[in-house]
C-alpha cells in the first residue's frame, strides 16, 4: 500500500451487510482512510468507532475517495444506490470496484454506466464467506480494464491474496462465478444426497462431513486435471476412465432405490453417464462427459 500518498490510501465502501462490513473492517485494519455509506446507517456504528467516516449520502461517500468499493445485495440494489444525478456527477474521474454478485450482463451494464459517467470500473466476484476474507489465499475473481486492475492491486490484496484477474471483459468475473457456483451447487446437492445415504445406513453424518472436507483438496486436484483434458481435446485415458463413473453412479442409484431414499441426483448423473456410454466414450477419460453436455438436453 502506498501510505505516503494519502489520496491513494482513501477508500469508500458502500454497503455494510455481512460482506461489505468485513471489507471496510479489513481496510481500516490495514491503515486505509475509510469512508462508509449504508442504507441503514446504524450498521456503521462500530466501524466509526474504529476510525471510519460515515458519509450522509452516497455522493458524499464517492466524493471522499478515489476508489469506491460497492458490495450490496444485488445489482438492483446497486442501481437503486447509484442511478441518481448527484451520484453520476460524483463518480467522474473515480474508480468503482463492484464486488456485488451478479450476472455477466449486469456487470457489462454497470461498466457501461460507469464509462458514460467518466469513471473507471472493475467487477469482482468473491469466492469466500466474510470470515474467510483477508486471508493469503482468499479467492476473488476480478475483471475489467487491466491498467485499472494493476493500479488497485494492493487494495484488492487486502480483501484476499487469491485474487485472479480474468481479463478486460467486465462480465468475465461474473461468468466465472456462475461456473464455480455450478460446481459448488452440483457438489452441495451431491453432499446432501450422500448425507441421506449415511443416514439410511445409520451412520454419523458429522463424520461424513469431516471426511468430505478431507477428500476435497485431492478431488480439486483431479478436477484441475480434467479441466486441462477438456482444453486439450485429447480424451485418451490419463487418470480416470469414464466407465468407472458409469458403474459408480449405477451403484449409487441402486442403493437409493433399495433404501427408499430420494433418487433425483443419481438419476440425473446416471442419465448423463449412460448417454456417454451409448456414445462410445466408456474407454475415454471421464472428462469426455463434456461431449455429451455440449449438446443441448
Ligand atoms: N456473505 C457471503 O458469504 C458472500 C460470499 C460471496 C459473495 N457475497 C456477495 O456479497 C454481496 C453482499 O452480501 P452480504 O452477505 O453482505 O449481504 P447482506 O448481509 O444481505 O447485506 C446486503 C447489503 O445490501 C444492502 N441493500 C440491499 N438492498 C438495498 C437497496 N435496495 N438499496 C440500498 N442498499 C441495499 C443492505 O443494506 P441494509 O443494511 O440497509 O439492509 C446491505 O448493506 C452479495 O452480492 C453477495 O452475493 C456474499
């Protein structure tokens, strides 16, 4: 951080929900001069006690710093906050860093609005919970103008050491967020199906949760490999033949039917893997499943 330059060390934070509050707190802890604004002003109380300045209006918050970080519920909230004449005037010459979660289209639209009002813009997608922010590996996706990204690299590092810059297309961070969330929700639903298996077998779901956490890093490494296989287009078996997964999923489906638990997840997985088998991908790497998924349902 360039603390010799006071202007560079000033940051405004709009939105003091669970995430925005944490971002403001981390900035204060790192010695930034922080101005905050929140629809419900009372949430700023403890931050003000720690040295933050509470702005009375959004325009005042933006005017106070060269950079404003926005982290509110969704882009509709951002619109409700920013789309006022006094705010549009206040953003001239400023940088907006939007860390609210949204779609690629919403990010592109927000960047266009910023550009029309002569502000520079970065869009981000936080991949962690508030308590996990500020760690050396906290993952955050950022996209937008590269020069602007480089200029504010130190600031972004305050929020997490695992910042990944995904290119100049503003919507890229949100697009990648949709992809990682897809992975997450597939896993989450899989986790709950697994919990039903454990329950139906009269075992301890707490132990299952711990074991799932234990296997996750190894599993992540495997997925990284499968990503590289898809990129290469070479589906020769390198780690895991697709046929193993066909058999595994049929076992999961059989157990679900036999024990009377919900079968929706294994039916979905079985449907996709059986299509891959029928297409002749059984003796290819598991990643060949992507060839089935490239076709619309
Ligand atoms: N929490 C997480 O684990 C997590 C993880 C990754 C990403 N994120 C993303 O971070 C963003 C913020 O999440 P959060 O957990 O801080 O949410 P939150 O605790 O529900 O806070 C929502 C914030 O948005 C403000 N807000 C909502 N509607 C508004 C409106 N119409 N006008 C003005 N302000 C409005 C709220 O103001 P009031 O205080 O006045 O209600 C509050 O500051 C979301 O986009 C979320 O997806 C969160």
